[in-house]
């Protein structure tokens, strides 16, 4: 088994586990960006969210919710960034879907919107129509 996160799920690679749920496993990130920086991974290998079978989505996001509840109870953060990098171009470096749970402790944090480079706001109707398929 070459996938690091699959090995963590199987218990054959070391990790600082914080939750073992039916649909997912959560552990501390080895290269943390926050205290604590938790990764939540589905038990099934899926490179991205669109690869994860629909019937496994609930288990993954229930585990994300449980992790947030535990982090809130223990560390009392003011907020969270919760999300994932989808594909190498977006910063995904392990080819197994993983949700980052990053608690924040200061007011006025920058949201995920700051990751983008901006877009033309005049074409919103056209973009929405394309996404609707009309």
C-alpha cells in the first residue's frame, strides 16, 4: 500500500490519532499550520472529493464535525478554517482526500476568498447560466 493516508487508516503508519469513526480517521498534521491542525481522511482511498462514493460523504463530514466539536471544547478557538486542497495545482500533496481543520485564535482573520486572484463581477449572470446548463 503506497498511500500514506491509507497506511495511517490501516494502522501501519504512525500518526497522532484524535478520532477513529466509522467513515473517517482524524489525526494531527505532521506539518501544522495551527494548534492543533487536524486532518480528517475518509477510510476509503479517494484522491479527491469527486472520487469519493456518495454514500461515504456523510461519514467523512460527520467526522469533521466531531473534530471541530472536540477542538472547540478543548482549545476554545474563535473560529475555524475548514477545507481541502483539490488537486496538485491547488496545493494537494497527498493523493488521498483530506479535510484540514484549522482553529483560529485571533479576530479579523483572512477568509478563503483571499486565496483567489479575483474575477470579473460583470459576468455573474452568464457564469450562473453556464453552471445551470442553460
